C-alpha cells in the first residue's frame, strides 16, 4: 500500500512539474490572450454567451461558464485555473486508470509506468499544439476522458437491479445506480463545455458502458444527450445557417508536418492544420522518432493494457482510437474528403468535422495508456536483472526528448497581456445598453502591437457588456470561408456599399446597431467614414461611437429565449446535484477504516 501510494504521489508531482514548465509564461502578470484563448477581467454574461445571439453557438456553454465564474474570480486567476486543471486531470487520470486497472489479477502499476503514462499524457504534440492554438476548453474534454472511462466502466458494472419496492436509500447507496451515475454525469459535463468535447465524451461514455442490455447503455446515452442541451437547443432554434462552407474541409484538414504524409504526423499525435503552432522539432528526425515511439507503444503495450483493463475495455478503447484516427485523416484521404465536403455542405452541424485533428483525442488516450503499459511490461521483464533507477530516468526523459521545444512553442501564445485602458472605458460606457455594438475592423482575428508574436480572436465579445456584431468569416491560408451569422452577413454587405456618413448612421440604426467600436493598431479591412456618428471615446486603442437617432429593437422571440433558459437551468441543476452526490460518495469511501483496494471494492459491489 505504501509503495502504491508513493508511486501515485510521485506521478502526481511529475504531472504538476511538467504542467508548470509548459505554463511557465503564465507566471507573469496579465490576462491570457493568444489565438482562440481570450480572458478578460470580468467576462460579461450576455445573450450571446447563452446561445441566444444570431451566430452559431460554437462557444456555448463555454462563454456562459466563464461569464459566471468571472463574477467571483478575476480573469487573471481564472485563466490560469482553466489552463492548469485539464493538464492535471489528464496526467493524474491516466496514471490512476493504468495503476488500478479493472481486473483483480495485475499488481498496481510500477513507478516507471506511472511516470511514463503521467508525463506523456501532459507532454505530447496534441496537448502542446492545442494549447498553442488557445483551445484550452477542448483540453478539458481530453483531461476528463480517463476519468470518464473509469466512471462509465463502474456504471456498466453496477448491480443489475434492486429488490422490488426498493427505497430511495437503496438506490442512492453503495449498490444503487445513483452513486456510479453521479460522477459519470459530472465528467460528461466537463467534456460538454464545447460541442466537440461533448460529442467525443458521449462517444467514449456510450462505447465503454455499451452492453447488449438496453438498461445498461440507454441511461448513459440519455445523460450524454442531456449535458449537450445548452448548445443543442440554441443550435436547433438559431437563425444562423446550420451548414458550413465546404472549403473549410481542405483549410482545416490535418497537415503533414514533414515528408511522409499527414497520416504519419497524426500517428505521432500531431498534424494540426495551423503551422504557426507546430513545434519546430516535429519537422525533423524527432518527428519521425515520435511516430515510431507511438507505434512501438501500441504494438508492445496493447497486450499489457489488455491484461490490466480487460479484453472488453481494451477492445472498446482501440475501436474509439481508430475511429478518431479515421475522422482525423478523413480530410486528407481522396474519397473521404469528398464525402466530408458533402456532409459539411448538406448536413446540419457537420461543420464540426472540419478541423480533423481534434478528433484524434481518443487515439491520444489510447497511445498514452499503451505507453504506460509498454513500460510496465518492460520493467516486469527486467526486474531482478537491472536496477530500477535507469527505468525511472528513461520514463522521465521520454516525453522531454521527443518534444524538447514544447515550452518554446508555448512562450508567445501563453505570455499574458495588459489591455489598454480604453477597453475598460468602453465597457463602462456600454454597461446597461440594449443596443448592439458593431466592431471594426470587420474581421474575426486581430494582431495587436501590445500582444506581440500572435494573432488573437477579437476580444470585444468577451469584454463588452452588450451584444456585439463581429465578422464570423474565417481567413485561412488566403481562403475566406463563409460564415453562418445572418446579421454579420448583412453588416458585411452594408460596409461594402460605402454609404455616406449620414446614410451609414441611418442604416446601422435600422439594423439594431446603436454603437460602433473601432479597435486601433491592428490590420484589417478599412473602416468606413464614421463622421456621421457621435464620438464617445477617441484617440486611444479603442474608439467608441454612438449611432444617432432611434435604434430599431432587435427581435427576441420569447419561445426561443425560454426554451434555452429552461434547458440551461435543468442541466445546471442536475449537474449540481450529481456533483453533491459524487463528492459525498468520495467522502464516504475515503473515511478512515473504510479504505478498500480496487479488488475489494469490486467484490463488495457485486
């Protein structure tokens, strides 16, 4: 017991150490702003963040969660928590999943295996590239996956049914279904802060808990759908286009980081579409060695993984990993790319498939667990022949040697920034306003001098306490992909018409625009002549103008508003209740005198 506890503790410390190294730029004061990551002092909770705007709900419920948290935690602290927690979850979760296993046979994992699986879960190309791209919310789903696998497995292995007329205490007790269902719902909720994470989490949960009995997998499927209601309901009731530009398939397809094709980069857990966030070492010998190491881990580690997790669970993880790999490769394979373009053009919601590499997540989990199992098999064979410290050193060095420039890749995008004072002044002026704000230059990304070395998503929607209208078109490698927001489309046409200053004000008021915010010091389309508007803030990094005259009120269908709010309240209440039950269960299981090994706990619950 002491040996097992020491191994887990050292693995946890190793995860924390690697996470600190990767996030080292965050030690500086300021707010996170890099590519898709935007943190502000206090992100407002607006209609858009709930999915009630006119744009596609891609950042729902993420913006609502951050907006609520911003009411009690400043963005400087919140941003660091948001980046650190998924890394800790991934490393600690993979170590515990491999250590305990699901079968009574194997002994707890060795220290080298724990260090290898924990380190590789945190320090790998997929994590580094997504961090550099600012997609920290997607990593919350990645960090939740090993815990979700454990929770889904325990829910599958719960007692089939209780006695006839069983009381509520029975169902909520150790042998009831409520205790294993609560953590399952919580981990599904962690995945579901983004639509992509929600779908991946749903697939993993249903696959792991799958059974021929409807009573086993139907509740898991229901829970997986339930946690997605905060973005599904807005998507189904939105005026935004449900389909996407099929040219995005090629623009966001997995990229070959070196000669050999995109498939080789994906097998090495890389291949993201944006070359600006790819570690330079991936283009050379270390990239080939990384792919070879993953393949070797799969070949040598899968038998060991099957011995620890069982044939059934291992087979499910392999199936999930291969499915994710195929989805990631689809945009680069002739025939599959045409099918994907058709789906994106014709099927509602299929635009989520455009960024192929993010679907690699289940394969990354499989590769990480296989690496730990391979090290476990190797140490088992060498026990008694060699001292243990070389294996420990090799396990510590493996991820660092294969990806030595991970911290350098993350330095620029993770270095905090200080917003110019004009942003806070503009937010104060707009507080309490019911009119929408048109943001100029009319483009989705910025390149500010006060945020050097990176392009950033326009921070205005997460700064201003009013509805914002921004361009939702995306420019990728010279290709401008069409957006889905009808209001943004009308604003683009209006700006292209080059109206006279007085006519521009009237046209904006007729579209429900009461304010115009112009951001200075960033490239973008030329702004129109704003002399017909009333200046409120000028001369700084942010200029604010008021549209004169009466402004048409924006349409706000009551039916849509209430359906979205009711879905949010229902899901929030269920998740909160599940969290209380899960925490109470953890507290009972860790009371002195009630500590059980996985074998004992399994036998008592059967």
